[in-house]
C-alpha cells in the first residue's frame, strides 16, 4: 500500500486553470465586449480547425447544443429518434424538447457504446421511415464507429447527431484506414461538445456544435439568438436602418459569452497536452489492473479520448463507499436513462435493456484528469486493490 496520503479529496474529474487562463478572462473583462464579441468567433474558428470541421457554433452548454441540433434537423412531435440508455439524460431529452419520441437501444457490454447491430435489428423490424434519427454517444471518450452508423442512416433514411461531449480530439479508424476525428462532419450531420469543468476543455459552462453543412450552420446561428438576424441577405422586409433586425423563427438565447470563449481559447491551446496525459493515465491504470481479478476496465482504443476511466466490479456500492472513506470521490456514469421516473412514465421499464442495466450495476469512474499526479493515481490504484483483496 502506498504511503501517500491525500491532503484534499481526489475527485473523478477536475478542471485545470492556469495563469494564462486567468489572464485571458481578465483581458476580456477589460475589453469592450463581454458577450457577442470577437472572442466568440475566434473560439469557433479555432475549435472547428482543431476538430477538422467546416463550421462551429458556440452555445451556452452541451444540452443547448443538442436542443439546437434537434431543432435544426426538424424534429417534430411524434418523430422517433434512437439513442443509448448509457448517457447523460440530455442526449435523449433534446428529442423530447421538440415533442419527439425517444427509442433506446442496448449497449455493447465490452465498450458501453450503443450496439449498432442491435440498432440494425430494430430498424429492420420496422418499415423505412418509422425512425427519423440516431444519436450515438462517444461514451467515456471512446468513439462510436460512425462509418457503420452512417451506413445505417443512409440505408434507413436517418440523420445523425454525434454526441461527442466526452471525446474532443478522439478518433476512430474507418474501413479505409483513415483516422476520423470525432465531430469532423464527414459522417454525421451535426456533432456536439461540452465545456463543463470536468471535460477536456473547461469554460465553466459552454458547448459547441460542429458541421460541414452550410445550411445547418446558418440555421443554428439563427436559432441560438432568438431566431433573430441582421444579415442583409436574409431580411424579408426592407432594411429600415442600422438598428434593424428581424425575428424570423422562434429561437432561443443559447449564446456563449466572450469571457467564457476567451477561457475556451486558452484551454484549447493545450488540449492535445491534456489529451496525451489522459491517455498516459489510462495506460497506467490498464497496466495496474491487468492482473487484478474482479476489476474489469472498459475496452480502450488508440483514438480513445478518456474523459472517463471506467472499471466494473462486483460490489460497486462497497467500493464507492470505501474509496470515499479514503478521500477518493469516484463517480457512476450513468444511471440508465430509461429507468428514470420521467422515461418510465413514457413506458420504459427496468429490464428493457439488460446489458445497460448490468453495466450500471457494476460501473465506477475512477479519477481521470490531466493534473492528476502519478502518486495520486497510484494511491487510487492501491485503494482499489486493497478493497478487492489484491
């Protein structure tokens, strides 16, 4: 057992704020714009470049990003959209915001990603057009095979929203051997990211939508700002002067302020450094648990972005409580969405998705963030081994 003793709790995730981050925010506070200024456009430009997409739209949070995507793709009451039960509720809720129906599909037990073969079976059991969209989630940072998802979408007439909140910088290798970066717009109509403090890029709150489609990009710009435009080329009535604007649709105030975009820019500048550290920590966890019976990490991959490092154990509650007694604040990701009271009111029940529920009963996310020190990680490993008797 390590002689290390933590002087403060070790959480499952933690933001890393540097002097450069602080100075960027202070500089913006001294500028002429706190919102709707130049930092927003610059953050969008650089994020799109980082991801490899044509366009990026900064918004107030990841949930707003999902909602705007559903609106831009025209989700209507009664339309059916497929997603996974192992995700944060927002991946499903965005469909409900538009009046659509959410249909869950079980997961692959090895990865906790949506089982695309099960998606195919569901689609084949209904006439073409019965389902309208698919929202796969790059859970824990492991990218979904979007090439296969795109094939399903094209075959059955679906659109795709890639929920890449866990995976900026992640990639999967397609059938042609090309690295497809999460959110690059090559395979999904839209992708979304979150800048919550425990994510790779932390702005407090914030989100981003990426796409390669100009029509969707322009629609998103309209919808995030009350449906209002000042663009002379889009005005429907004669321009009355420099003050003039038109509300052309029922939109929302989902803007991201300049202060947070300034922070996002400095965080983005060291995103690859943080990603490399996450992958290093994952390799160290993998090596430590390779010979420990009773501890099963989720499957990894070269392009894994490791927002989370998830293990599965038989006595999850026991380990969770034991780690808290040792000042290690592990977390559970996620309670299956279909078991939430709201979704049970819509007809879903425990037992509907056995793989997701079996995963939930055993999963625990260990500390995973770039500023986690090696001695802290070793302490976590030692505590897990102590609990399982190895």
